């Protein structure tokens, strides 16, 4: 099985904003990614990160749809991945408008990675109900399905009511990948998505409120469970699996070791991998991203 790769736009590196958090940075990295053979670039979503989380390993993020629109504007075929967008943070119609806008303006290149979320202070800051985060995600996906169908949408939600919303121009809906390692995330991905996006917790499963996946064996077990569930519910459509491998592809490992890891992930059923090279500045980041592509994509 062939694996596609997505390169991180490191806009969380606000300590080096000139190198990484600027229009020119996004443009340079997106162009380089497309030229090197990456299939996508990706960003994450934290509209209101709290200081306690930031001071203990958390990170900043640009608005995902704004950041990805800058990447879309300077590329032709590169896919644009939200990894991941927390739909429950926003009114579903407001979120759908951002999704629709980027899908239209990029010529249909968006991949919507989304998840229920785990940062309770961020939910509180945004006036969203943390305890209903799974239901909020389902509600947002319901609205997105309906409004991107081109139909006039009437929908009574938990905190909103629409009597007839219409989005134009019509566009194809983006593939939806559901993020998270838990069984509810897997079930949601199989029941209503086109992909599942687990991630390497490497010791942060409790903090991220999801199941531990820190070894290839644990990922293989999770994929096996997902396949059993898909058979149980009668799903026959293919399911992309986008894995954030983290330290499994650490640059301290040899090229041969990383080839072996990628081979095992492909054999397990992984179809996409996200890549986040190191680099002390933009030039260093681009050099490492291009080296990775030469060793693991072009090869």
C-alpha cells in the first residue's frame, strides 16, 4: 500500500514568527512541499488556548482556514488538511461557511480532519459545552452534510435554529477524517467519514483524553478493531487512515529504521502520514523537509 505524506505548516512556532508565522513562510513551505512530492500540508486548531496548557507543552495555532488559504493561493494541486479542526468550538453554520469557502477557493483541495476535542478550558472560553463535545461534533457534521448538498437547510440544533440556509456556489464536499484514538472516534469515522486520523500519544494519552497508541503494535490492534467494526456495520467503502507518527519517525533514527517503520505502518493499513521536521529557522526546516522527501517520498 502506498502512503501519502502531509507536511506541517509550523505556524505554532510563534517564537520565530518571521521564519514561520507569516505569509511568506506559508508560501515558501507550501511551494516547497508541492515541489518535493508531499501530497498535502496541514495545520491544527486552537482558537483560545489557555496559559496553563501553553506553559506545560501546549502550542499556539493560526486559524486553520486562513492559514491554509495562503497555502492554497500559491499551489495548484497540494491538498489542504486540517489536523484537526474542532467543529464543536463554532456554530455549525459558521464552521460550514469557512469549510465551504476554502473548498471553493482552493478548487476542491480541502481534507477536513476534525475531532471532538479535549481542552476543557478552551471549550469554556468559547462558550461551548465540553461535556457534549461528541454530540456537538455530530451536530456539526449533520449540518455540513446538508448544507454542502446544495439544498436549502432547515435545522433545529441544541442552541440554534435555521429555517432555510443556502450556500453558493455549490461545491463538492471535502473528505472528512475523524481524529482520535478512542473507540467512539473510530466508530464515528467508519459510520460517517472517509478517513480516521489516530495519533501517536507517546505518553500523553491521559492529557489528550484518548486511548494510548504509542507503539506500532497498539496501532495495529486499533486498526484491527476498526476493521472488525466496519465488517459488523457493513461498511465496504475504503477508509483512509492518517497517522501522526510523532517520535516513531524521529530524525535521530537512521534512514533504514524509519523506512522499516513506514513499511510496517503501510502494511498495517496506514494510507497517510503527517510529517513535522525539525529546523531552527525557515531554511533549516525546508532543508529537512526536502531531505525527508528525497529519502522517503521520491525513493
